[in-house]
C-alpha cells in the first residue's frame, strides 16, 4: 500500500497543478513557431535555425518561459483520461465534474471549418510542409477519441459517445485514406501531407475497435483490419518498425525510435485484448522483444537503438503506458521510479530532458511532459498489481 500511495499522491498533486494553471502551460514547439516567424522576415536566419536544431534540448528554461501558456487539446484529452483512471481508484466525484468542463474546453478548441470533431496543434510547426495552426491531425484527433472513450468506459457517461462517433466520421473521410490493395490501407498523417505512418494507423485502428465494442459497425472493423494488415505486414524481420513506409524505403534506421514503436505496440495490444488472433499476438511478441532488447538501457528508455541520451520525458511516459499494455508492469515501475528520482521536482512537475552527465533540462511542458506523465502514473496505478 505504501508504494501505491506514493504514486497516488503524485497523481493527485499533478491534478492540482493542472487546476492551478487553468490547464494552460508551455509547449516546446512555441519557440520554434517564433523562430520560424523571424526566418520568414529574415531568410538568412534559416541557416542558423538548422544549425541550432540539434541543440534544442539544451535551450535554457528561461528562454522557453518567455512564451505565454496555451491550452493544448492533447493535454486536455490526456487530463480527461487521467482523471478517469484516478476516479476509478478513488471514487472522487470532482474528477467527473472536471472532465465535464474539460470536454467543453475541447469543443471550443476544435479545428474550425470541419463538419466533424477533429483537432490539431495550437501553433504552426514543421518545415516541409509547414503545418498551419489547428490543422486537423490524426495524431491529435485519434488519441483524443481514445481518451474520451476512457471517460465513457470508466464513468458510464454515454452522453459523450456522439463526440466519439463524430471523431470516427472525421477519421474515415475518404481523403485521409490510401488503399494499398483490397486488404491493406493506410491513413494520412494530415490533409496536407500524404505519408503513411505506422503509429497513426495503429491509433486509428484501435480506436475503431474500441468504438465497435459500444456499437457494432462492420465498416469500422473492415477499415481497422485493413490498417492492422498494413502495420503487421510492414514489420521488419527483427520485430521493429520504421516511422513510416517512406522511411522504410529510404532505410532510415534513425526513425526506429522508442516513442513511436511504443505507440504501435500499445495499440496493437489493445486490439488483441478485444479480438485476439494468433498472428497478431505473434507480431506483438516479436515487436515487444525488439522494443525491450533494443530501446531500453535498464530503467531508461533510449531515444533510438543507437542513442540513449538525452532521456525525453515524453518517451518515459509512453514507455510506462506501452509496457503496461504488453504486460510488463515491473519494467514500467522501474521506469516510473527512474523518472521520479531523476526528472521530478519532488512536488508536481516533471522535467523535459535528462542527460548522461546527470544534468537536467528543467523546462516543464504541459502537453509534452506533465499531461503524459499524469496519464502514465494514473494508468500505472489502475492497471498494475501494485499494493
């Protein structure tokens, strides 16, 4: 009970942190948005921007803190899921009331001029292409669908099911899909970039499977199965996945990373828990073996098979969540303990990066770190057998 109470206290303190800050906070991409604006005015700065990009992890906290806190839809969604798992453990009714407010906030910050519910980042980002502010993104919309489903499943608040149906309709829009053949499909990352990412396909397929648990829909399952076939048949012989089919064609092994591999395994495991098959289980086991053997250094998630440091708080959180889904809860706990010992202020804030020499970039980001760690801790408390 002592260990569980320690994690529970941190989760409750994080909940207080979000309320104290009105669910606003800094995001690392805000700085890039400002720099990119200067580059447009002074093109020669683009060379400086490119040169400095590898050193962004060492940017001092005070530079990031020059920005104003923002509301990020992904942070809201993560808080909804986290509150739901925390409610499951504590039965504190105020967590349900908070989620009602957070869903109202989500509705307000949805992408404009879209028929169905969808979301993007509240800032422009990227290079080629440059993604405009709030452009709909699969990697934002699908996870929010999952997190609202967490709330529905735990609380029974079926009045929010309509939002999930609207999200499904957005994700199923024809313009987002590429049919590779009659049984393999991929979904585009966004409306402006036609690439095929495996983690995006995993997020959408598991969401459709979870939706089908509430209301049977053969179209959802057909689409989901085509995505699953795409993902598992594109798995490398060693069990890994590149970031996308384009990166696989280029044999760019630097894109085999911890976080995106974690997304894929997490969501394939969710699907297998709903509708298990021998083939899917075999692929998950092969991927999990690669994941554990190549993307961790004991209790630390590596950036890639070839680079351990700096340790990123987002990778830490996703590793905890993924390991829970593939039933490696003891490993999840060791990583959680590492983050609390090395990347936590002892109160209610998780830091951005941890370096090999023990130095820490103490920047605190609401979406990139705080919300993901809140979710990871709440899921760990709920899904592990800790006492």
